[in-house]
């Protein structure tokens, strides 16, 4: 049986993947079957979050016991195909073939071009010199902003780098002070401009989701208040940005078009662009963002490298970080290639913020390292404050009656603003979307219990129902990831209320029929929770192992909690998850190193883990 037929037989391919293969067959009936199968797998790879398909490691995409072709023969067939371009240079645009074979990877041409363009644009920004406009005069302000700065103060080092790097990456886990660092370095940049007789720089703050953008703005406001208490010049603080937007809003959505209003020929009108939660940004969006950064502008990316990669194709942050050596180590390197990304990254390590009631750091560190022995030992010991382990529990609703009790109290609110605040105090997170331990199945049961409707009936618009927006709607001002609550207005009409409007407690109400695509949000997947924080988190793992489980998923879910966390699942499932990286096949890291580092002739890497082959 041919490889394509075998993949179809086991149900590995989507209809779209099969359609691509059959289209190529119709265009050229002589196309070898293995080439058609590879084309279908390249399409499937994008759907699984990879930038390309690796013929040398097909089981990473389809873990099935089937006869895979000999790699060398397969590569020769692909290189000889009329449907496959083979560019000779990493920065050369590919020919108009639908597929591209490069560096051992098979791409859909569009995604190879996204990688190529992104690498070139990142190197363009990194190579731009930052004008030295009297940095020495900033010493008193620097000392006021970082009064305890020493040689190992990475926040201070990041701020110093911001004065001389047009591309800056600031990474760190929860509570390491990424947003505080941004606020202080922006004050320095503002002071630098004013001392040079210029106007304050135009600054844009952005994040992948509306909730992440709101959190970024809130954190910046708190940091500004702290600096005001330290006696920092009020004029400098007044020049700080006051709000943040989604990346889509920043770039300017064009209705019914994949293009944005801002691009290389119409760049963003900002001197500094700061992007939070960069790990959530997929390859196409990051490419379009970086292309829209004007010449002479500064791009600062913030993120946690241990979180889950983006839902869509690519693990962009991991690839960039692989090429951007931490500045602490870069100081020991020889040479200074201006096009290189080396020395453009600072990793923050000190935990500046952690609730006194939650001792999560030891567990998060063990999970991050994939150490299942230490992780389970910490969980079973029960000595970490407000960290609770429910070993073997697979039904959170039966094991924890407080979950339903919390959601029932939401229906008693008459004011949407406090209801929304209460809703964020607790969230049930899941690894899976479907199944008994998945978000969909749990939401159906929760809605039935809260509404009194028969299980399986369509969800009702009952008071206290939580909703998650799943697509951006600029007409409504609602964005993917926004959470709202259903409560009646003064006339008794059920409306869904979202944060917004004027004032700190501003809310906006929408008739349910007017909402963009949405789903229930009592339970949500860990992927959907990225960019959000909750007081308490119940993280429910499935009964059996799944390929979606990884140490990154556990780490991301656990670190959504501010004051308390509950982890429910079996020891074997936890151990299997910790043994698995959420890795993505990509050539971006190689492409950056190839261009900047003199050419790495090794084979393709898998971001987030060591190279897949030598």
C-alpha cells in the first residue's frame, strides 16, 4: 500500500491535506506517491503548529507504525519534483512552486517565505545603531531607578541595553519583573530624548490578546505609581503610554483581508514598540509585525521561554532566543557582528513578585526542568503553601464542590463589574478540548448544573454564565481571549458584560445574539488561558496520556495562579507530560544563525529542544 493511501487509511490526514495531494496528482499524474504524501504532510504540519515537515522525523508528526520511505531517496524525489523549489541561499525568495525543500525541511512555500522575511527583518532591526545622545547624563536617573543595582542586577542591565540595542528581548518567568523593567527603561528612553532636545519617543504597547494587553497596561500603571513614590520626575512619568492594544489592532485590520494597514511600505508610526507575551505570537503574525517596524525604531519583545508556543504555526520566540545569546554571556564572546542577534537578550531570574500565600516557585522550577521525580515528591509532600495535589482525580466537579459553589455565587451579582472580578478569582483549566476531562465536556456539565437544564440541551443565557470570545471583532471591540459574564440589565434583559468603557470599573453590555464567535468559559484549555492570570487555578489532567501534554503545558497552567493552585491527575500522566517537550519543527533559528553567525551547516532544528538530528 502506498504511503498516501496508508496515511488516508489510518485517518492521519485532514480533507485539506488530501486535497492538496490530489491536486498535485491531477496537475502531473507522474508525480511519485511519496512526493504527494510529503505534500500532504507539509500541509498537516502547519495545522499542528510546525513551520515545516521534517522527512527525517515523520513520527514527530504522525506517530504511527507504518513503513516510512528511506530518507535519502525521499529527499531525492522531492528535490527532483516540479512542485518543489530548492533555493540555493537562505535569503533568496523561493520560486513559484507550492513547496520548498530547504535545510532538510519541506515547507509550504508561504511559510518558508514567512521565515525568510522574518529573519531578514529581525537582522535589519538588530543591525540598526542606536544614537548615543548623552547616555552619561542619565547616570543620576539610572541610579534612582535602580538604587540597589549591582553587577548581577539583570533588570538594570536590560535598561542599559535598551539605550544601545534597537532589538531587545527580555525573558523571564512570572514575577521576575518584566513589566517593571519595561516601565523603567521607557523612562530612561524618554529622559534621553528630552536631554537631546527631542520630543518624547512615541511608544506602542501590544500583546497577542485583549486580556494580555489589559494586564500589560495595568502592570505599567502600577510600576509608574511605584516610581512616583520613589520621587521620579512626574514629567517623565506623564510621557509613559497609558494603554495597550492587541497586535491586530496595532497593525490595523482590513476587514475580510489577511493584510494589515501597516506593513513595510506603510510602517507603524512609533519609535518604540513593546510586545508582551511574545511566546504566543505565531510565525505569520510576527513576520507582519516585524516588517511594519520603521527604520530607526526599537522593538522590545517580552516573554517566558518556558510557556507553551503559539497555537498557530511556529515557535518564534524559542527560535529567536536560540540566536540571541543572553547579554551576560555575550560579554565573553569574541567579535561584534552588528547583524548578529547575540547580546540582544536579557533573561530575568529574580522573583520580584510572589504572593506570600503561594509557594509555587519550587514546583514550577521542577516542572520547567522536566524533573518528574522532584515534581511528584513536592506534590505528594504537601508542604508548598497553597499548592494542592489531587492524585488520581479525574472529575473536578465531584472532587471539589467549591467549584460549582463559586460559579453559583456569580449569578447573585447585580453589578457586572464586581461579578467579572469575582469570575477571575477561580478558573478550571484543562489540557484537552474534548473528552470527559476536556473543556467542552466539562462546560456542558457545569452549565447543566448551574442552569437546571437537562444535560445535552443547548446552553441557556442564564445569570452567571461565563463566555470566552474566540475571534477578534473590531466592530464590537471584542478580541480573542476576552471573557464576559451574562447578567440581566435593569429591565431584566440578559446581556453579556465585558470589561471596558470609562473608569476602572467600566463595563460594556452586548445582546447575546450580537456577539462574535464564542464558547463557554467556566472551563478553558491551558492554551486559551495564556496571557491571563487568576487568583486560584484548578488544573485538570486527562485520565490517560495524550500527545498534547508537555512540561510547557503544565508550567503554563500552574503559573496562571496568583494565590492558589490545584493539580488533579495521575502520577503516570504527569511523568509522561514532563518527559515531553512542546517542540516545533522550524528553520528560523538556523536561518538567523546562518545569516548572522557565518553559516551553521547542521540539519534542521526543532525549537524548544535539541536538534532532531546531528
